């Protein structure tokens, strides 16, 4: 058992949570579930796996996760950022334990992982499907940056290392849920974009590859013509990065992720500039 506390955020995650918690049995000394009003069997499953359950109203991911960091009385050496639709494999657990032991007392305060990503039951091996983040950090040395969308794990000090072993990410329930969730994401992306336009920094003390990706997003992508940039992003990921090799599932994923969602964000930016109708939603996010 590693000296790790996992924090898992939940809202009606009965379809995912059991497999998630089972995957870190024998690895995490403690699991904390921060729930925001589940009406299904989520809390029953969490209790059955011995998780400590906290209930807290949800506004956006970073605020909810950091509430857990600050209020769950974490005493373990390390903290794990784990979503309900993610799974650790035995190989990942072993590799993380090795890195935690090696860097127990030095300036390495985070561990970066990438995923094997699944959409509609099929693994996405090409295109823009790579998911990468700092998932483990020394308690007190990291948290989630305060952004409404695309919030990275940041280190308050020190550096991070990577492992080659990949965790599993099943980012799909059904298309109705997927589209509703991404519409909900888009207003948060709009909030971050407006903050950037008003002078907020896009930089963060996180994994260097993530920092470079974020820089390109704000210095190249958002400077391209509105609406056209969404189509160009789709073409880049689906054709030039070979997303088409992942079949119909690959087409659907890249269409929704690289084109439809990015187009929707642009539409919300346009609507906000023209009518201000998103102002009420932005105020609800704490702007």
C-alpha cells in the first residue's frame, strides 16, 4: 500500500466508480470521494469500497478539487488526482510506487501520466486523443490551477517526472451525455478566454509539454480567424495526425472534440461579444 490519498470527484457516477476504485485498491492508502449531489448509487458504491465521502456543491472542477485538497484532512505523503472514468493498471501502480520511493526526499514533487483513451468502446490511438497530466503530487506541493476549463495540475514548487506506463481513460457514457457535457464546458472555456483577453496569464508551473501546448493554444490558435480555426484544428488532428485510422469512432471523436466543440466555443465568444447573453452564466461561475 502506497502512502497516497486519491481524490475522486463524483456526480451520478455509478457506471464508472466501482471500476475506478477497484483499480487503486492495494495502491492508495485512502480514497476521498467529493460528491456534488448524486441521485444514483454513487455514494453506496463509494461506501462499499471504504472511501471517505464528502459532499460539497459544484461550481467548476478546479474549485471542487481544491476544496478537497484543503478540507479532506490529507495526511499521506502523496495525493492522486483521479477521475471516476479513469483506471490505474497494476503496471501503472508499480511504476508510480517506484517513482515515489525514488523521489521521496528530493525536489521532484509530481508524476506525469498519459492515458490509453477510449471513445465509444474503441481505443483512440491517433490524432488528438492523447491525454496527459500530473496525476500524483506531494501533498502540500500541488493543486489544480484556478481555471474554469482545461485546468492543469500545478506544482507550488519543484519539478515533475514522467512514467511510460499508461492509465486507462473511458471518456464516454452516451452521445446525449457527451454533447450536454461539452456544451457545459464551452461556457467555462469562454470564461477562461475572456480572462485571457483581459490580461490573465495562460502560464502555469506544470509539465513542460502541457505548458507548450497551452502557449500554442493562446498564441497561435486563438489568433487564427474565428470559426475557421475550428475546421483547421479538425483537419490537422484527423488527417495530418492520422485520426482517420481509428475508424468511425475516430471520426466521431475528432469531429466532436476538434471541430464541433471548438466551433461551439467560438460561437459563444461571438454571442458574448454581440449580445452579452452569457453574462449571467459567467457571473454564476464567480466572474
